[in-house]
């Protein structure tokens, strides 16, 4: 549980819109074996409402049972994201609309938490609720915080030992302030944030990575919440192989594969020094196949064909260094 090395991976993707990224157990087995080799201790993955409850009251868990079992067998912990609206429950029949009634989402959340409470203890409620891409009808997190409150109360009844994370915040310190301003302090156990910078913007950008958790923690202190840990549930950049033509990602020019590896090493080296940062999830583990149509498709540590990128080696080396340091520290106690 102490392993701070995580990765976001879309292990639930078995749909036409994602090119059937994981179409069979063999796909999972191949990738999870590589995760274990890299030293990954945590996988952040969606437990998609539309998949699990395609019709009201009809729950389908087969796919999630399989992948959960495989991860458990490989001693990889899961941060499960409970997210997005089932089409039948969405206020505007869109996946990124909040549910028309919070009780519908709460019921689904409780079903999932109860089913997996012997194997999964950490749950994130929605993804990037401060972004209009993932939560239509932005209102300063008011409606999201109301949903978070309802889910938190029900989750603690379903599994008193579970830990709840707020949906990873994408838009910086203003969103952290809004979370507290809307009274959400008592409705999450760990603070989840996302943070991206482009390593091609100069050597000084690593300073932003170092400073950001400190600034987040100051807000937590100001709200009497300093005892909670911070999980950076998404951080990363593209690693585009020389010769591949694709659009730039949202922060500008795409780094190459070697530059991605160098950035990863800097990120983990610096963030692991921060006592308030407990887990760091690289986004993502495996490249996608023209899903976004730009550099975001190349965030992975491994390529679409599962061959290793330089970032995979860098991640593995960072884990080994942390593991050796952790062993030495334990011996000295």
C-alpha cells in the first residue's frame, strides 16, 4: 500500500469509440504483466456507470470482475473512479451531464463499492468535475459538491473502511478553493488534483511541479485540513516517436519519446520528496490509437502495440531507486 507509483489506464475500454483497446483477457494480462514489471503499485481506472448499469436496476459486472481479479493477483491496488452518467440517468442524455437525480448515481456507487469492498478501498468520485469537458453546466462546483456529499455518506455506510477522493481537479488552485468554499471538506479523505506542464517550455518548468503541491497544501491548511494527503492522480506528457505525424497536445509542441522519459524522471524525483504527496499517477500507461487525434494519444509508457518506450525504462528505474531507498530506511529504524 505504501508504493507511491501509480498510472492511469483505461482498462475498461472495450468499445468502438476507443478502438476496442482491451477486447479480451489476453490484452489485460499482457499489459498488467508490464505494469508489474515497471513497479506500478496503483492503477487508476474507471468503473463506468454506463457499462455497469446500462438500464436502471440492471447491473453488469463481468468485465470489471475480471480486470479487478487480474490486478489483485498481481498485487496492484486500484483507485476506482465512479464516473459519468449512464445515458438513461443523465439530465440531458449525455455522458458528461450530471445525473438528473443524485440518488441514481448514489445507488450505482453503493452497488460498486459493496461488490468490491474486499479488494478496493479507494474511490474517486467523478473525473475533473471543474472542467466543462467532463461536467456540463459548470456552476463553481456547487452541484458537484452536493453529489460528493451524498456519495460520501452512502459509501461510508457501504464500507466504513473505504477512502473517498474528490474528482481530480483540472483547473488549478481556484478549483481547490471552490471545493472548500462549497463545504466539501468533510466529504473526501484524500485530495485529488491533476497537474500538467510542457517540459519543452524550459528547464524552469520543473519548479512549477515542485511548488504546486505546496500551494495546494497551504489552501488545505487555511481550511483546517492539513492532515489529509494529496494524490496527484494525473500528471504526464506525450512521448511521440520520431517520424510520427500528429497534432500538438493542448500545451503546445509534443515532446519526443526521449524527452518524455527525461521529464518523467524529473517529475518522480522531485515529487517523491514532498511529504504531503502520497501517490503519483502517470497519465497514462499505454498509448491510444488516434482517440484524441493529437499528442495526447502518446502519453503512454508503452506504445499501442505494447512495446516499451524510453519512459517505461525511466519509470522502472525510478521505482527501483525508491524501493532501494525504502529498504535502507526500514533497516535503519
